[in-house]
C-alpha cells in the first residue's frame, strides 16, 4: 500500500469527522499496488446516510490535506454495485 501512516490517519479522521463515525473506508486502485507509481487516492466509503454535500466537503478536505487528487465513492452500507464489489475484493480496509 502506497500511503504513509500519517496519510491513513488523515483519511480516517477526515472521513469519520465529515461522513460519520460509522463510515467504513476502503482504499482501492493503483495505491494498493506497491509496484506502481503516482496515481490518485481511490477511496470507497460505506456509511448509513450518504449525503452529496458531505461527500463534496470530505473530498475537498482530503485533497487539501493530502495534497493529492482523491476519487471518493460514497455508498450506503451493504451496497452491491459493481464498484462496491471491486473495491471490497481488491481493496484494503483502512
């Protein structure tokens, strides 16, 4: 995984502060692979009450703090969409 402990802490604390303590965060995409370079931070988040404005606030806050582009997908708990299945199968829970 190509995130530092400080970056992981920033992601977890920001997601929980903005989207709620029940939010479950999964890193997926290129940052999961230690052999790749660069790339944005792809995050899949499940929460009880997805809210578009909170998602936007969270994304902007993460990009500002990490100084990296962030793709943020927010879905309700138990979502079974194709992106949810990919993130859960190939990702790393933070």
